[in-house]
C-alpha cells in the first residue's frame, strides 16, 4: 500500500503549500533519504528568498547530518548557481529550497546530482521508497555530518563573465522580482559593462513588487520603465532565476515562443547546424525557424529536467521551454535565466540587431492556453480518457504523440492535453495558423476534457 509520502516529486522536484503539503518534518525526511541514497560525501544547500526557506533549509540540513553527510550551506542563491556550484565544487549532490515561479505560500525542494543535473524520475522514486519505508541510514553521534557556511557565487559570476565580451554599453533594466537573483544579476551586467537600472532588487520572500512568475501582466511596470528610460532591453527573472522574460526596446513583452525560436536559430547558425531540444508545448514556429538552419528538433515532456536530459543524450547545442527556461550545455545543464539573458545580449550584438528586430522574423501563430482544475490523484486518468475523446473530435489528425499527455498534430495547428506536473490542473494548449482556427481547436479540446471529467464522476 502506498503511503502518504508516495508521489511526492513532480517535474520540478517536490513542491507544495508550506506547512500543509511541505512541512519541516517532511523536509527532514527528504534530507535523511538523500543522505541514505548517496551513502556519504558532501551536499550543497541553498534557498531562494521565500519566507519559509530558512525553516526548510534547517530541516534538510538536520536530516543530512543525521545520516552522516557533510553540508555546505550557501545561503540565498539562484537555482542555476547552486546547480553550477554543485559540479564545480565536487559535491555529491545539491539541494535547492525553492518553488520557482509559484506564489509565496508555496515552497519546494529540487535535487541535483554531482554533475549539476536535476534528479530524474527514477532517482526521485528511489528517494520516495526510502521515505515511505523509513529506511534511513542514521549514524552514531560521533559520525554526524559537519556543517559549513560560505559564499561561492563568485565562481558562477566568473563563468558568465568569461562566456562573452560585449563591445557596446547596453542600457538594461534588470528586474529580479525580489527573488534570488536580486544581488548577482545586476552585478553581472554591471561587470559586463552595461548601464544597469535595477528594480525590485531587494530580496523579499513575500514578493510584494510583483508575482514571482514573469509574464505579460506582471511585467507591465517593467515595460513602462524600459520605455521611459529608453533602455535597450528589460530583463526579468522568476523567483529562483531559472527562467527569464524580456521586454524589448519598444516596451513590449517578447513572446516566450518567439524568442526561444529566434535564439535557437541563432545558435544553429553560429554552430553550423545541430540538434536543439524543446518540449511538446512549444510553438510550431520552433521548427519553422530551426530547420532552415540545419537544425534537428527533439521534443520532450514538459519540464526542464526532461529537456536537460535530452540535451545531454542527443548532444544538442541548445534546449529550452517556452516559459523562459533555457539550457546551455556548453556551460552546464540547469536552465539558467541569468546566463541566458547575458548570452542573448551577445547574440543581439553579434547580429547587430535590436531585440524587436531579432525576433521579427519568427512567425507569430496564435496560441491559446487553458487550465481545468482536477484533483492530483485522478488527473492522469482524465487525460488518458480524454485521449480517446480527442481522437474522435479530431478524426483528421495527422499525428498523435503521447510523450507527455496527448498531442495531436493537425493540418493547420495542434492541440496538447496534459496533466500538470506541479499543480492540480489539466493544461490545454492549442495553436493554429489563425486565431479563429486556434479557438476552434481549443473549443473541441475543452469539450473532450470536460466530457472525460464527467465520465469519471458518473
């Protein structure tokens, strides 16, 4: 019988409401389970700015110590910095306390191996088994793990600075959103020679300035500032810095899909071809841009861990998701908003283009996204039932993919229905060559999913 701890981990590690889904008691168990799993060695621990971060960090550290693992606490850091340092400092694992772009009442735990790669589903299942069976390898008091505290962020800063040299003084507005990038991101752009205006750069776990998820709505104030200052670009990060969003020089939000496709095409042009990776939710403009550049496209499940795994497996030159999470394998395998934004400036300079011009060649296809509330324990069943109903609703579909949920490729668009990996939701995405087409596709898909929900409740 599966206990209450099974199914803890999703596509972005463990995540939930603080003191409801995610408690200090559970965090201690995760720490003990990881220490038991790796058997010995050293683990790096960091956190984002959330109010519950230190509480959960202390619990994790206690669990690690109890099982004889040494801990190096790095304080508040962006997730990609923790991942990079885990590899660079020769640690056996890294633990990041973060809920990324989720609201402040959430927190989570993300685990990285010694190579800076996020734990995959198989390793997360092993940890769940240890937690469920309480098979913790507790040690004698004389062998408890030691704890050290330090700041090694300079190693990451040096890596980014060595990755490119800028020849002009870019005027940038950096918006960390009171998150984990508040100190390190403005510093990097200043040292790259940019004229930097930092806003919302005071760490605050209640995120009083804006949502930790950078999107069109939350970045309206940033858009206004970019226009007022006549800046070249506005750069905004999510709560832990693994995602980035851009505002162009006209003060307009740059669509995630279009900038992803534009940058992927740039990388392929620079490298003379290669493999690029994205997920099943990305726009069909991705293929339209990368194939003329000699690119091969691999699509994965939604979730940066799957993109990173595919980037490594297929020796891809770049990977990314249409949420601002980009993977640059030349440097490391964790999505990295700070590195992505620096490299994008380098691409603009290399191409001699403004941000608006850089993305101008990417075709804009209307995408509609909808969410339907659905209990975690039944959402996968509903999606499976919806698969048959979708086939009936779209008898002319050209291809069906079940890599993640069900994705139907149509003559003039596509539709995806999948269970969220982090929330009690079923996510629907429809894209068409016109808005009318996208709306028609979404209407049929919504009807199919609602019917699947009704059938389950009978």
